[in-house]
């Protein structure tokens, strides 16, 4: 079981020590991902999704960032104590990342072919010529004609650039791909093309995927599992069916109720009240209680993960009461 | 990338803390030790410039000659020694602060009024007006500033007022271009359009929205401008075109002391040091302000 | 109630560039009834924002008429325009760049009141600002705060309060929620809906998010490269999309609902250049149904009452759909 895990994070804590106080970005996050699976990390701005992703590659800027972790292993190898040289070998080779903005992720002074080839050349024992040949293959794989390898990023449109970024990320056939809001900057029809591309490439190379997004719709399209984050903690995680059809946490419920329903346009939205908490000054206990319609005294105390089923966990103390239910109906 | 993300997150959290923009700038400024030293020096210099005239009498202490005591070396009595007319150099350097600084400040004020207004108009309206103003600035900057000063001084006669005007006009194009460059990105912001939709006129938008948001580079330019104006004024005085003798302007003192430099070095060293310290303080303060106003630049 | 508040006739906006004339908005016509909402949907570069700005004459239209309460906005003098804009306001997309960072919340909201001399005297103005702030749900303690101290949702509320200050009849909402988190987005949408019901406001709602526009609009116009390709009441458009582009757009929305696994229509390529477009259907190069007949610019035709579509082949396509359905039924 252990060896089958591509990623194993135990009790990750990240804080930024700034002049304005200590920003608690990630607070005791545990996450496991099986090989070949894909998980969606969902949450709103400031929930700590990106920081979590950056900690996996030890890319959190230090200072001001302080990362503490009981266990952080990638494909069985310990990341925390790994020397930086070895880590650099892993970045881009075993784990690669796609960033939100394709406009700034590419270097404007190199051709796209050179940029893909560079990544291959750095990580694999191949000649320049071989790397270039494989770069062209990669381009064609993501749907760009190979002859455009000699063009510069500014000659590509937004969607095309994101294809190039995906090509670079997948050039060395990584075991784990971290996609940080890869389609947020793109139009809907282009987003559909991109999701299709990521899905088919993932099947081809059986890459594991962490999809960071704020859009539950994208998660439903592309992930097997979901972890919902709020104020630096995972408050609910499970398979797609667990979280979407048998929602347990009040915050997840609130998220679903905030999305306009395509099938019932007259329905008034029920947004979550209030605002996201200040991470320099988080509420005690469950960080969501000041906004939660079900909050009571228990919620101000330390929260534990409560097991609903083998796959489904929720961090909400109210489930210790036997007959606690939220309003959202279960769909079987 | 990572840094940017973090910044965004941090600024997202600051939302609940109340803090005005000025306080933020001051907080950043304090972190820079050389800028803090410069600020202290500038405060002292300004203080001296304002109050020196109450401690010394112009006729008695500054211009009255004591031929018997000429060329005395620095001593307990005369800290900086005495010059060829037996006047105390220390008193004259202290008193001269007033001239140097007022020339600097007034000249910069003139440059500002002319340059900032033109730059604002050029940046805000764009098109033909912008081209016209910019070409005009280019022609102006093509002429060496000392030459320009010399020409104006000879045309209008030698007085402290003309000196201020001459230096002010020489530096005006610089302010014009700085302002225009600062206005351009502000002009395209949505809040400018929002003001237009709200029914605010062009003048209102220019002075209420555009100028305050384009102010930081102008403030920096002003601080550094005082330094260059002082330097320019000293240069002109050194050439005998600035503040008329016997006023104790630093450049003029340098010029007078130059004849005796071989034997009495201190006659030139002290006014020279005064110029250097003042210019350096203003420049360092400008540097510090620039970093404090735009923290992105530093990182 | 049946009168048209706004009528746009043959509106055109061209930009001259070095490479040719950009047809940003090319001959579009529509009208909005009092108290209703028209959704203007399309991807980036389709001309929806330009349309919104042209209606307020923030950019001068190249041609066409904009009749507001029967008066042509395009022919107004500067003073007339200032008066007209009291009734026509704009809510901006980006709550970060649309508020002057050097002004406090109260100064921002008071600006239109002062500029149009709607109230006089500091007390009267403050009173009006306070009542506007409570209308949009801003706490009175935010009166003297600066925009950078507020989060996106509160900033957008400031923007709405500013737009309401002149008691307009008509508001162009340019992507008012696309920069916001889902839970905040729902708050703002609800606020706009309540305001519309209370004040009888008429909206043009510009967005790229179809689920939001479906929730919000009575009628929807889909734009593609400066043209309206389809226009219909919201329910009708979502139930029976006729234009191939609309169909693709609708199928591309990721839906956070596991039961709704739909067939996705992926359209190839990306938006083509709006510079000197040839006389053909604008969607020709990407359309899955393109044929010779599409090499002429289609006109908007009425499919059924209130439902307009600009496609040369809509009648044929409708038949093929039924043909396919018949075949499926036979197969069963």
C-alpha cells in the first residue's frame, strides 16, 4: 500500500513570517495520492492551495516562508531532507508544474522548441539533437505543428502558449503533474480543449495529477478524488461521488449552493455569509465557524478528521453527534 | 512566480488593518539606514537655512571685512579659518545655506509648476498636443544646462531671482517627461473611466485622480532635483554668473577661494564639503523615497 | 412595461491599426425592455466589452444608432451626454483597478454626487453616501477606509454604490463577478438581483460565464467576432441552441454535477483575426458544419418568435438533428 503512493504528506504547516504578523497559509494538512490517480484541490483565494503545491517541490520562498512537516515523501523518497542538487533533478523530471498564466511562464527570448528541448536535455542523458527531436514530437502531441518549434512565444496565442507549457511539463514524462489553475486565464472553448488534452495525455503516460482549481466543474470533469481546502486545511476529502453526491462539510455545501444552477435558473443563490478569514488572525477551532450556519460551541475547539467511509473524511466536529445532518440532499 | 503569489496572498490579508499610504511609505523608509541618515542631515540643513539669519547679522558677521585677521588657519576661534578679507569662513558657510537651499527649492518649484503641468497635459490628452510638448522638451534638453543658464543670466542680468528662474527653466523638461511617463499607465486605469462615467470633467480627473496616482516618481525627482539645482547654482556662481558678490553663496565662495587654493586650501574645502554633503543628502533621501514609494523596485 | 428602454441599431465600432481595420463590433442590433436584463455572452475578443462602452459613448461608435428612451446617444453634445450618463451607469470588471487607490470609500461614492451637484453640503452628501453604503451592504465603519484595505467582494460593492449614486435607470455590468471567488460571486449576484427588483433597473450583463448569465438574464445575445450569432430568451437559448458556436459554448461549461455527464462538442482552433474579416460566416474556420453555403455573411433570422440565429444552415442542421434522433429511436 505504502509503495503505491506517489505522494504522501503528513501534517504540513507553512507560515509566512512578515512584518504584518504571521500568515498561517497551511495548517496541518495531510494528503495522500495513489499512483496514476488524480486529485482536485479546491478552494477559494487564499485557501493555501498554491502554497501547498509549492511546498511539495520545496519552492516556498524562505524567508519569509517556514515549512514544517512530519512527512513529505514523493514516490517513496523523502523530500524534506533531500539535498538541493537531488531536488533539482526531481523538479521538472519526476514532478512538474503548470502555472496559471501561460503569458509569463515562457521565456520570450527562446523559441518554444528550445524551451522544451532544454527541459529534456537537463534531465535526461540525451544529445542536443535528440532532445530537439523529442521536443518536436512533444509539440505535435499537444496539437501544435512541429514546424512551429522555431517560433517565439509571442507568436502564439494564449491557448497555444498553454499547450506549449503543457508540452514542457510533460516532456520528461513526470510521475506527478501539478496543475495550478491551468485554464483560468483561458476562454471556455479553449479550456475545453485543454482539459481534453490533459486528460488524454494523462491516460497515455499514466501520470498522477494534482489539479488546483476554484471551479468544481473542472474537478468533476477531470479528477478521481477531491480535497476541499479552507483557510489552510483540508476540510473534506473523498472520491468525486463522496464529495459531490454525499457532501458532508457545511463549507462544501456552501460552495455548491453558490454556483448558479444551469438547470434551474430561477433559483436564488444561497451564498456563504461573511468573508474569508484573515490568515494572520484565524478563528480558534474550525476556521469556518464564524460563517457557518451550523456552528455551535464544539466548533470553537480543536477539530479532528472524522471518517465517514474508507475514502471519505470530513473535518467537522459536529459529526460526532449521531444525528447531525446538513441540508444538502444526498444523491445516490 | 512564487514570490508574486505570496505577495498577492499577503496583500490579500492586509485588508483588515487600517493604514494610510503615508504611514506605509514611512514604514518602508525607516528600514533604509543611509536614507535615514540623509533625512536627518536634510532636516539639519533646512533648520540651519531657516535659523542662521537670526544668529548672525548679515552686515556685521558676514560681509564686514577684517583685513588684519585675513588667512587665519582653522582654530578654536575660527573653526574653518578666515578668508582673504578676514571673514570667518564657518559663519559664511552656515549663512550661505540659506542661499544655496532657497535657490534649489525655488528653482525646483518653478521647474515643477511648468514641467508637471505640461507633462500632465501631454500624458493625459496624448496625440498632437503630446507630440508638440515632447518635441519642445527635446529641443530644450539639447542645450547644455550651464550654457542655457549663462544665456539667461546675461540676458536678464545677474540677480538671485534670475538665477532661480534660469535653473528652474533648464530643469523643467525633465519634470515634464517624468510626469508624462508616470501619467501614461494611470490614464488607462479603469478608475479614470469610472470618473468620466460619473460626470467628472477633464480638469477634475487630471488633478483629482491622475496627479495623485502619478505623484511618487515626481516626489523622487523633486528631492533629487533640489540637489542638482544647488549644484547648478554653485556652478554658475563659480563662473561668476550666479549670486552676486559678496553674498556668501557656496559656489561663489569656492570661486573666491580658488585664487588662494595653493596656500590656503581650507578656503575651498569647506564650501566644497558643504555642497557635497547637501547634494549627497538630498540624493540619498531621493533614493530612499523611491524605494519606499515603490517597494516592488527593491525586490 | 413593454416599451424599449434601449435600442441599438446597426452599431459598428472599427479600430484602424497598422495591419488593417479591426472590426470590433460589426453591425449589431438589439433592444432591451424596461426592467429586464440582456446578457451579452462571448469569449475574449468578441466585442462584448466594446459594445458596452460604445453604448455609454466611452468610445465613439463608428456607425449606427443608440436610442435611449427614444433619444440618440450618439448625437448628444458634451453637456447632453453628461446628463444622459446620470441615467446610464457602468459597473466594472476589475474591482482592483476601477477604484482610485488614493481615495477613501466615501470619497469614491461621493464623487458622482458632487460632480453632478445632486446633493449639496457635506452633511447631505455624507448622509447620501451612508444610505448608499447600507443599500449595497457595506458596514458604516468602512466609510473612511481605502480600497486596498478591502477584499474583492467589498470593493465590488463600492463600485456598485458608485454606479447607484445617480439613481440610474440603466446599468451596463461588465463582467462584475468574474474576478471574484464563487461564494462572493453569489453574494454580488444576489445583491444585483435585489437592487433590480427594488429600483426597477435595466441591465446589460456582459460576461463570458454562461452559467452566471443564465442565472441572471431574461434574454441572451451570443457574440462571436463582433457579430451577434444568436439571440433568444434565456430558457429558449439553453434548451434549443441553434448556432453551432452556441452549442459548443454550452457544452464546454464544466458542470459540478456528476449525473450530468454530457457529450462535449470540442471546436477546433482558436478565435480568428478580427482584422478585415472576409465576407463569410465569422465562425466558418472553426465550425464543424462549415460548407460552401457558409462563405457569405449570414443575417439574423427568426427561428421561432423571439429566437434569432445567424447561420446559413440552421434549417438544414435542425433537420439533420431530427434525422439523427429518429435513427437513434429506431435503433432502440
